[in-house]
C-alpha cells in the first residue's frame, strides 16, 4: 500500500488513479492521520440467468455404462 499526503494526492491524482487501475491501494493522510483510501472498484458480478447454458452441455448416451477398466470389480 502506498501512503501519500493530501497535498501530494491533490497534485498527482491522475497518476495515483492509474496506479489504482493496476491494482494498487493508496492511503491518503493529512497531518499524518489517514483520511482516505483509493482502492480499485470491484467488477460487478452478474447473476446467472436461468437457462443461459441451455445447449452448451451434452451428456453422452453411454454416460452411466460401466467402464472397461473396472469390469473386474463389477462382477
């Protein structure tokens, strides 16, 4: 985490935002006390829509057929 004073943050805000876009966290202080933090915004997570995977998954006809490698165990 990078720590900068409020004066420095005011002068270099564009550069700090570029750093935050790359994943950096920036703590802004005033009179040596933390007052703000710049952090990357989390990407919104879309909720799955019912039926959105229809036609993407296929199960073979012999899905539940015994495997040849396990024939001796099935007897």
